[in-house]
């Protein structure tokens, strides 16, 4: 746990030096490891499995639990009820399902569009050319606010190019609520921060290969 905290403080300092936010990706982390980070003051966690997000959000309601992975429509209810944000929106249908399941009395769910920067078929996300259209459709949904653009950069691809592409798209949208670029994981968060990403999502570099 001591090493976990050392790694956390190092990554946190790096993110802070760029005034960027850090989502601690706990999808493979043990409850003990999560608990140690909460004790150190961490509140922002990322999960890719909706049921685990629900379970942890119920257990630790003082934290913000972000959905970071692909979402199937039949799991939309967990995100609607328990997620503080959803950074991997890639289809209107799924977003509509989340909205249908969301209580009208709570504030809008903050979401980001996942962009498939390199057009790779094995990658999730919408193509750059389809992103603005999806953004416009999502703007009409109540209970959802698009606050950023997210991408996953596979090893070997150029993270700086990807951040630049998302910055261009963000400038085209040009609304004040669209404020985040969420690129950068364990293998590439340094370059992503240097290129201007404002939110990084770090899992294995934080929790280690074994938890
Ligand atoms: C797992 C995951 C991460 C974190 O990946 P690491 O390489 O472990 O840092 C970030 N984003 C998404 C969408 C993920 O699924």
C-alpha cells in the first residue's frame, strides 16, 4: 500500500503541474487498494464494468465514479443511477437509454464523447467525421451535458496527434461547457499532458500489475 501511495502522489504531482485532473482507474484494483487511496484523499475513480461501478458507488458514495468503458444498453440503468460521469459515449441510442433511466430531479450527467482518432476498427468511439453530428444530437437530450472529448490511443500511435485532433474538434464545438480533453493512460499520460490533455485516466501505473 505504501508503494501505491508513492505512485499516486507522483502521478498526482505530474497532473497538478499541468492543472489536469486524474481519474484513478480502479477496474482491476482490490477494495483494499481503493480504500487506501480514499484514505489519502482520492475521490475520482474510473470503472469499466457497470455492476462494479454500482457496487463501489454504493459502498463509497463520497467518491465520484466515472464510467470509462464501452456500455451495453441493458446496463444503462447502473450508469444513470450511480455514475458521476460517463466519458465513453459513442452512440445516441445508448445515451438515450441512460437518459430514460435517469431521475429528472438530479443534475444532468456529465459525459464525454469517445473519438476513434485513428479510425482503427478494433477501437471504440465515433469517427472524427461523425463526432459533430453525434454532439448535436446529444445536445437535445435532457439530463446529459457534454463536457469533453475522450480517446484511447493504442500503443504505437501518436498521442500528441490525437490530442491535437480533439482540440480542433473542441474548437469547432466552441461552447463553454465543452471544456475537457481526456487522453492519457498509463503508457502515454506524460505525452498527453504535455500535448494539452486536461483529464488523464491511469490504472496499471498506479495500482501496479498485481493488486
Ligand atoms: C483500463 C482503462 C484505462 C487505464 O488503463 P491503464 O493502461 O491501466 O492505465 C483508461 N481508460 C480506459 C477507457 C480503460 O478501459
